[in-house]
């Protein structure tokens, strides 16, 4: 599950300490390099290394959360990438996946050669570009990424009511699930947003503007019933 950030040029890392008497959480601040970084998504490796996508300046920052050392790991424009949204570190394949979108019309300064939306793959050790897979259609928006146990990738398309799937070795996406409840609001705004697998093997997605939460049942690698979820916070 990814952590979403507000448009502040910091990443907030929370640490809890426990003793006989309760103590308040410690709050550390790690600056993100860039004049208009606008961090949008965070992923991590098992050793705690963080990777932060920059919506404004583009590129991906790597952070050591213990020392606060940070550096641009994937340079803006690599593989034609533009504004970076969802990021996902896959240690098994040594790949850092990232959603890239052209947001120049909205004033994002990220520069690259892409004109559309694509899922990018970078080497998790070096940051070098490995491959780029365009999302289908002329109007698509790659937002977030999840992976199943067999290495298939699932991407939310915020501009369309579809969850896309990229199977291992495939060169193009297929539509995994489609539902009218995933559609962007007619009044404007993004549709599908976050995506993650639970231990039950099912897929869970959210919608951004409408604030919905959905479970997509997964059976034998195929999408089943889609259920709208609700709950309360105590």
C-alpha cells in the first residue's frame, strides 16, 4: 500500500516509541530536492529505502530514512518520462515501476518526450530505464500500481473506469476489470486512484474525487464480483 502525500516539499516519516508511560510520536522531516517537487507517491524496499515520485519536477528520489540522505535516483525525462505518480519497488525483478503522465497543460514543469500516459520500468539498483508500456487509448491516466504473486502488474486508469493488467512478458495491457462506479465524475476530477492486494488475494481500489472503496474478487487470475465497501473510523 502506498502512502499519499500533500503538496508539501517534504516526506513525513513517523516513528512510535513505547515505554511505561505513553509518549507522543516523533516526527521527522526529510526534504525532497527540487523547486517544484510535489511528492505524490512513496514505495520502499525491504531494507527501508524509500523511493518518492515527483509530480512537478519529474524523476524519482531515493531516500535513506535513517540518515535522511536523499538524491535524485531516476533523472527527469528518463525513458521519456514526465510527471511521476504511482511508484512500486519490485525487488524480485529488480525493477522500480512508475506511472508517467504528461501534465504540462496543468503547469507541471517535468520535461520528457512522452505525450501520453505510460508505465515505466527502471533498474532498482541503478535507476537506468528498462522499458516503457503505453496505456491503451488516446485519453488515459496511469495512477497507481500493484503486483500479484505471479508477477502480473495492475494499474488504475484515472481517466477511464478500468483496471489494467500487464502479464509477465506481455508487451501491452489488457483490461482486467471495468465498472461504471470507477468512472471519473461528470463534473470533473479523477476516477480510479489507489490499488493494493490484501492477504485474501482480492484487489482493492479507491476512487479519488468520489472517495469510493471497492473490492474486486480475484479467482484464478480473473476479476469476479465488484463490491462497494463502506465503514466507519473509531
